C-alpha cells in the first residue's frame, strides 16, 4: 500500500522512496492520506461533495494520482500498481457540509475518463457519518457507495470495486461483526475487490 499525498510520488524524497520499493511486488495506491490532509484544509473537499469547488478540487487531486501511477509504472518498467483506493469524503458530521450520491456518481464518471494505467478504481469504505453517533471519518454509507457503483456499472459500464477496511467497519458499527456485515454487503453486490486489516481498540 503506497500512500498518495497529492502531488508526485513522495512529498520529500522521491528517489529514496522509489529505491525502497521491491520491483517484484504489486502495489495499491491509497489516496486516503492525501484526502484527509486536503480535507483538513477545506472541509468541502471530496468526490461526494455537493460543494462544486470542493468536488473539483478532489477531481484535480485524483487526476494527479493517475499521473503518479503512470510515473510509478514507468519506473518499474511494467504495470505494478493494480488498484487505487479512493474515498467518498467530505465528512457528513461537519457543520455546513453536504454530500450526495449524485455528486459521487458524477465524480466517479469523471474519474473513469482518466488514464489509470491499468489500475482498478476501488472505493475504500470508511466509517460513515450517516448513522454513527461519533464518526471518525464520517463519509457516505456503504449502501450509498454500493448503489453508486452499481448505477455506474448499469448505466455507463464503468467498473468500480470496493475494499473493506476491517478497522473502519468495526468503528462504524461499534462491534467486530460490522466488518463481516460490510464484507457480505460488498460480496453480495458483486463488487468486493479487497480486504485490508487495519485495527481498532475496544475503547
């Protein structure tokens, strides 16, 4: 999992960073670190934002991510980045912020037009701000994300998958069973692409 911060392969030392990567591995470019950084600067930042300037800022961010994947593959001399993890920000529990499926679908359709150099677009489900009393990230619900993915597939033949983040799903449901529930939802929708094991605590 390679973190993307918004501009280029690495914010401080690209040459050193690349030298540490194994050319035999396959990689996922995760946009969550940079997404959260941008969100701290602009509460409206995100692919699901109803604020048009915040949505456009997110599209530019992901455009840079697609260029970074191209640079990484050129460095390796082959397609080593097989997926890019995207987020459905902004955070719904923040005052004055609004998100919607309509905005997300519009953004995903735009992302599908970028050259991802063979990498699959994958929504990483984060804890939702719809029903959770005290969300951490507070993005769209998994039901909304899955509905967007299925609508895009049906109406525009756009292929987007979903990754379940174990820790995030447990945080959302406040129970270990939450991860299993989300895995099954994505599996039954036919779009489960990955599972990552981040952690959380009992408190």
